[in-house]
């Protein structure tokens, strides 16, 4: 069986372009070594040769089953110590690593396509390779639940993330007992490329990264293994250095979209609560996608003194966004830096904006860059991470009555209008759906009770809720909760008082 599966996997590699025809025998032999098999019988080769060719789609659909059979063989023959998701992920990555060309070859092809064809051709090649190598696990990502919800601010994207597997108890125990290593220092470091992994760090033999120079500094470009939107990429510093929003950040973002004008790129903020999940390694996120925030219009035009040549305005968005636009990148960098420096030190007690308390800074910015026609555009999202007794997780953070749906940080992706919701909601919404349809007490279980106030509130809005419309209703209402989440995260609310306070800050910048 394993001989047949090796030939099937190599056929997958040849079909997708991962394996060059001249490397076919070499790849077969690498896989034989991995599975500790000495040879392949002639009749097995003959049987494989008689099979019809596959299309790209057929190859994609077969990969999961091929790898599953290979891992079952590996466990049965003592090549895998545990037959669980963590150990299977470590081993199937090792398998796929046998099919992926070395970094030098991939970088050379990327650079050739960039120079001879276009930046789009280069990223198309690299994204397809990242998918075909199973670094981006397409079959898992298909399990994510996705839909949209229309709001007064535009169409929000909603996803329940089911693609990232949960660790099993044995793997958690093994990770706890495993020797702690500082190599790689984190999951973003360049040392991950080709790394075998361990129970407390993912395998990356099938992972490749592309060097990029932005703003005269050395960075790398890769894709996120669990893409939340089209061509979700990560751009990360070559050095393991903490996140920092500063003048140079704007230069790096704008330099990246100069080189890859079909992508947007943005940075999480550099403070806890309002920042991303990894603050220890400076990085950006981007991709080939247009979020609702990018489509949102200017609500009020602004003029910044000394920058009359730069178009500016407050964006019609639940979070507090200043959009600046110009053909000259340097003018945008100058103005963005002025706004950032002003915001870092800005306090407005009436609006409950405090630059710092007890020496702890609270103000920062989430910046996003894009190219629009001949102009460069920066969206500067004002953030503040102050906490109070009433809101211990953050005043400008999802408030407690929304935690049953979204409790986690509002990072760059959410800021732009895509909700990344926890996997627990799939089961919880199924339980809620059953309770609503059967008339069950909405406070009869702990799970139902957490959603009861919300459900009782939205049920009043509908004349009829039954099997034909309940899924759409629940999805719609989850989307509306995310809309409220974004309103919570806005430092200036979309009210008369909020906009007056927002303009006070603009006046402060102009002073």
C-alpha cells in the first residue's frame, strides 16, 4: 500500500507543479527513505502508469486521503509515536517537505516572474505553491464558516474559524514536559523555514519565505497557514524585534504597496489589548482583498495645516479612522508621523481619552496602506487600551454583554471589517438553534444561558422563526453583534458628541 501511495503523492506533485519531471525519481527515493521502504515493485510502477492523468482540482481533492493513508501506515509501522492531530501534522508536513524545492529555487522563480512578468504573477505563483505544498491546508480552511452581514457601515465579513485544530490532551502534556527551546524564537522567525517542529512548535518543512527590502531594511514575505481572506500574507522583520508603530512603519507599509500594488498591508497596534496576538516580533499583514473599511466613504473632509496638498478625512466607520491620500509617499509619511506623535501624547478627559495613567501609555495607531490608482492611501485607526473596574478588559474593547460572541482582541483584521470568531460558536449556535425551535428554556444550560439575553432580544424582531429561516437569522444577528463590537472599539463614537471630540483632536494636531 505505501508503495502505491508514494507514487500517488509524486503524481500529485507532478500535476500541481511542485515536482519537476526531472526530479521524479529523486522525490520517490526521498519518500522511500522517509518510510523506511527499500524499493517499489515493477507491477506497482506499471499499475500507476496505467492510471489516467489528474487535473489540478482532482489532485487537490485526493491529497488529504493520500496523506491520511500514509500517516496510518507510519503509525502502524512505528514511524509516528501517537496517532493524534499534533503528531499527524508533524509527520504529514515532513512528507510534504520531500516535494518542495529548496528556498533558493523558489526565490529565483519568484524574482524571475516579478521582473519578467509582474508582481501579480510572482505572488500568484508563490500563493499556489504555498497551497499545493499543504502549508496552507485548503481542506481544513474549507471547513471555516463564512458569511456577510449588511450594516450602516457596509457589508461586514464574518467567519467562524474551524481550520486550526485543537491539541489533544496527550500533546498538551507532552508540550508541557518538552524541553523549552529558543529556536526558533517565535512562529514568525525566519528560522522556521524548513524546521522539523516539535510538540510545542509546528513543523515547517514545507514552508518557504521570500526576502523583501522595505524602507532599506531586511524583511520577509510569506502567507498565513490559516488564511482568513484571499492571499492573507504576513510580512515580517528579519530580526526578532518587538512590534513598534513609528515613523519608519509608515515608510515600510508604503514601500511594500509600491512593490506589490495589488496588495494592501497593515500593522497591528503595538500595545496589549488593542494589538495582535504576537507583539514580540515586528510584522505586518496584507493580502489581495478589499475589506469593508477600504470601501467606506469619507464622512467629513479634513484639512491639516501645512498639508493642504494631502486629501484627508474622517472615514464613515464604527472605529475612529483618519484617511490620508496623496501621490507623494513622503508627504503621507510626514503627516502620519505628525498625527501619531500628537495622538501618543493626547488627553481629553471629557471624551475619556488618556494618553497615560501611572506611567503606562494608552494611545497608539493601527495603520493600513494601499495603492488606489496613482495615489497612496493610509488609514490611521486611533486606538486606546485603557481599562477600568467596569471594563477590566478594556474600555475600547468588546464590552461584557458581547463576550458570548466575541471576547478576544480587536486586531488589524477585525478593525478592517472581518470578524474572526471562535470555533466554540459552531456547537453553541447549534444548541441555541435547537432550543429556539423546540421552545426549550434558554437558561437551562450554561451555554444557552450565556446567549439567552441576546436571543430573547432578537427573537422579538421576527414574526416567524422556523427551520426555513433560523440559520439566516442567527448569522445575521451574529454579524450585528460584530458591528456593535466595532462600535465599542471606536475611541470616538458615531454620535454628535463623539464627532465633536474627534474634531477636537484634529484641532490639536493642527496646533
